[in-house]
């Protein structure tokens, strides 16, 4: 694949930052006389060691030598051992066809970022010139829409239902592009489709394997990339996990965005991109001049945890987290059934954290949510902010079942029901 056709002019102009530590140097660090790096000497740092208590009663020990690494800069794409661990994880979960490709042909490469949104935003910067076309499903996470809008791209809706993007309807949209003059629509390039394949935020929808296959075929036919933002992958409530776009990626056209925010910690800020090396390398150039790397300290904590657990232990942990949220979801659905029947509509989410509720008889929820609902002690999010055109009236609200107790959910929906009745009178 010719990746240069997708690269923005800003990204094309990026050059390596010559002071960043190369992976080659990182491996040799203890055996060379170090005169090249402007890294501080960790012997001058005030922190010596740490002992981190886990909820299972055991501890993670970060002793002196390891702490020196944790407090020091590390290679831009991440700490070597954590990258290897993540590579094994991606092989086990997704077995990407690109794993064995030559780097320039799109070999799978991983880069750790400070949470997934940091990586996603850098992917946008890498791919978009003003006027380029992108496809996204609607509703969509405001963090994504707010990242895309200032780049001056043309955001086009990929039609969807409760199972995510509808391949036939997407084909209809795509038919505006001519396949003999691939990816030119109104003279501009279609760069990518961005989608959340599991437990969409806020829709709660999840794409089936069948739909993913069809969408991937459309990506091949119309030559666009797929950005698979999957922070709720481990929060799938069914017995089996749906195959990812990455697992189908024979061309090297998928950039997968993973996050530990929902299963390890959101505050540690550890996410990772997996995609074709020529593209991931350009994100790395951007990181070299921005965050430089995700925090070494938090990477070391995550690595220690993973080395203690092993892959099996990690997956058992994520299953327990999914089980926790499934119970939360069920409690919220019970409260919704009790109070909101006849007043609102919703679909049952099979993954993620959200219920996307359409309120009957209220054309725009913004006033109700930010005014009376908050005054009565219930915080919801108005649907408007999740729409591509964030200014039009929207009858939806997003509610999250991550935080409230079943009792609180019950009280909140009782109040919401009262409000809806008042508002629609
Ligand atoms: N609300 C998210 N979503 C959110 C939210 C959040 C503070 C975050 C999709 O790996 P991270 O932590 O960078 O994850 C970012 C991210 C990327 N993609 C689809 C997401 O849903 C996180 C943070 C307050 C509110 C927040 O509401 O939905």
C-alpha cells in the first residue's frame, strides 16, 4: 500500500527529533559511556522506591534500580518490555495478518500513548488536510468530534442503527465517490472511517463480525483507512468477543486504538495504537515533539502488574471488570424499565458504559438536562454534543452506568420520569 497518499502535509513535513533516545541506544544504555543524552541523572531525584498495594492484598515492589528507570525518559514508542507484552496480547486477541509483513508493507507496530485519545488525535493530525473527507458514525464521542472539527475536514455521517454502521447504507454514501477515480469526492480525498466497534459512546451499539467484514471490503473497494477506536473492547458482556477490524486487516489499512482506562486506570494514562509501521512511525515523530512518551512511571506500574498476572491473569481480571459493568447495566435497565417505559426509548447495550435514551415529547434535552435535572440532583449529558452538527435540537440523553449504585439509578430515573412528564405537558 502506498501510505504517502494518506499523509497530511503537516505530518509529511515532520522530521525525527535528533535528541530522542533510539531503541538501539535504550538497549545498550548500561554498557555505553553516556555522553549523548540530555537526560537528568536519576541519582539526583528525590524518589527512591515504591510499594503499591493491590486490592487482592498483594503488593507491587518498585525497587531502587527499577525506580531509576521509572523516573527516567524512555523511548518514544514505549518501554521495550511493555511493548513486547502488548505485542503478545495483540497476537493472542487479534492475530493480525500484518504481523509477518515487511515494515514498509504495513507490518503491525505498536506505540504506547498517554491514554488512547492522545494517540487518536495524533492519528487525525497525521492524516488530515483541510477539506479532506472523513466518515464517522453518529452519535459520536465529543472528544473525537472536537478533535476533528478544527482540522477543517468534511465530516460525513456513516448511517447506523442499534448494531452500529449499516454496510449497505454506507455503500450508498460511498457511491458518491467514483471507484475509477478512487477516493475523490467533491475533489477531496476520503481518508478514513472512524468508528467505535464495541459499546459505542454514547450509542452503546456494537458491530457484528458480519458487518465488520462488509465494511472492511468497502474500505478496500473505496481505498480508505479504518480507525478502530475500541476502549470498550474488554467491556463486552457476551461470552465471546467479536473479531476486530485489526484481525481482518490483510491490506494494512487499520489503525486500532486500545486503552487501559476502563480496565486498569484512567488516571495512569496508558493507551496504545496498533497499525501499519509506516503510519505508526509518523505518529511517533509527532510524539517526539509533544509528550515525548507516555509516562515511564505509569508504564512501569502497568508492566509490573502484567508480569505478575501474566496474560491469563490479565484476561481474568478484564472478565471480572466486564462482569461488574454487566451487573451495573442490568441494574440500570431494570430502573429504566420501571420508570421510563412509555416516556423514552433505548436499546440494550452489549458492551461499554452507556445507555443512549431518546426522550419522547422533548425535542431538545439540553435545557432540561442542564437546568431542572441538575437542580434536582441528577447529572446526565444532553445528546446535542454527540451529533456531527452540534447545534441542532436533539431529543437524546447519555447516561452512564459506571458510577451510580442500583439504588441511585432507581432514584435518578424516578426523577427523570417526573421531569419528562412535566416537560412534555
Ligand atoms: N467521558 C474515550 N470517554 C467519556 C470518556 C471521559 C473524563 C472520557 C472513546 O484512553 P482514554 O482515557 O484517552 O479514552 C478516551 C476515549 C476515546 N474514545 C470512544 C471514549 O469513550 C473516553 C473523561 C470525563 C468524561 C469522560 O464522558 O466518555
